[in-house]
C-alpha cells in the first residue's frame, strides 16, 4: 500500500481521522490491483498527490468510502462533526467467465452501508465501472444484486455509476479503449437497466474533462443527478449536459474517513432526493370514440409508483384531468379526481368538442410528478 493522500480540512476532528486504522489507498498507476479502484482513483489531480480545496464548499457534508476504510468506520463521530450523507462502494465490473479478476464486491459493504444508516446518515452505494470488461446492463445487474439497489423510505440515495479515468495499468487509455459513441451506449445501457429495475435514474459520478473527452461532450444525461469530481475551490464547470452539480467531491481524502463531498442543497432537498419514487400512468383512455356532441364521455386510468423492486398502485392521490380542443394549443384543467385503493380513477364529462385528454399527477415529497400521454376523442 502507498502513502496517504492529502488530509483535507472538512471539519472532522483529528481523533475521527485517526479512528479505524484504515489502510491508505494505493496511488493509481502504481500497483493498483483489480477491485482496488475507488471514487476518484484515476483523477489526475489525485495522481499529482491530491489537490485539496482551500476551504470546504457550501453545502451539506458527506463522505465516500470503500474497502480501504475497513468495517469499523466511526460513523457516529462523523455525524457529530457535520457529515449528513455517505456513499459506499459496493461493486466493480461484473463476473465474466474465464476472467478471474472480474466481479469485485466490497467485503465491508454491509458493515459500512448499515453503519452509516444506523448513525442517521442518508446513504447510497456506488459501482466502479469497467466498460471494457462487460456490458453496461450486465454491470448494472451485478451492482443491484450486490447491494446497489434503491428502496423507498427516505434513507437511501439512488445508486451511483462511477464512470471516470481508467486507474489501472492495463495498457488502455483513459477512456478504456472505447470510442465516444461506444462509451455513451455503455452508459445508457447501465442507466436503462438500473432505471428499469429500481425506478430511479442512477447518479453519475464523473469528471468534466473525462466526460467531455470520452463521450464527445454528450449532453443527453442531464436528467441524472451529477456527482462531480473536481479537486479545488471552484468555480465548478459541470460536464456537458448538466447546468450544475448535485454532489461535489471537492478533494482527495484520507485513509480513515474516505473522500469529502458536499451536497448542493438543504437537508430537506437531500431527503427528497432519497425519498422520491418514480410514478407512472397506465390505461389512460377517453371514450367511447367517436362521440356525439352533448353526450357523456369517460376518462379513466391508473396511477402507480415504483418501490425500488416493482410497480405498486398509488392510492388516495389527486390526479388532474386536462383537455386540449382540436386546433388549439391551450390545455385546460377540467377536473381533479382521487385515485382509489387500486390507483384507479374515473370521471365523466359532456362531449362538446373534439380534442385530446390527458392526466397529470403533481407529485410531492415522496413521489415524482408525471403526465400521461394524450388520448384523442372525435366529437361529431
């Protein structure tokens, strides 16, 4: 193992930093073995010895840890010193037949992950991507199957895709030998599989220089929360596609406490990010169609949410029903209904004009808002 990276002034006492007798992370490019990568492992700023921020940036304090911190992180002390969230490395790559170095799982993940939660921290898991080893969907599955999922309740952040500089001496360039189009396809495959299985977009951990180079300034992932690595006091220029960061890993950390980050918002906003579940409509239909003017038509549908494992009915929630007459661009709210115990809603209207009907759920502290597709009814 190599020397400790620079200690960063993050308001954590010397006693806390000394706790746990954790081993220092090896310097990238100098003996890093399969499975030893961690958030920021390949960052050139860290390779140079660690570049610390002049002062802690504004925002809620957090840390990220991996196997180097061992099973006995003093989470209670970190909480006492202002830390409010933690990211824990869960996995790296995925199991590949014939490759004995594939498919790493952090042996201390459960101790670290559960320990952070018991101390009252909002926690999340991260996956160190090896896009040259196996496909994005396969690595997303490996991540979820080994602790990287998401659940409702407000204590778990969406999982993190750590996609960054190649930290290994494997003969590949910083983009793992992938062309930008290949890299974008890999990231999208990971994201799509993660969203399908958990209902959430993964957080993306990356560095602006790496992202812009290895994805050719791709702008299509801006709907994913961004955890940006930038070791300095700012200002932070986000990668292409994002207006700002959600989390900022602003410096290299220590063997005992991991790397420091801040959340760009309040504790209330952090809890909202952890708690909100994906919602969706099914079977939204207006009819019968065509309909005679002056007769009644009915709008029906169902609202549901994803609990991190499967879709479930979302009961007792207000849904607004909107109408846009044919030949106009203005949507008019026609009614507000409440879903029943099975998430279903129904409302009758007098057919006056032909046009489009749709439903909208505004969302709230625990659920994302959503708007259904439009259903056209011909009124004659």
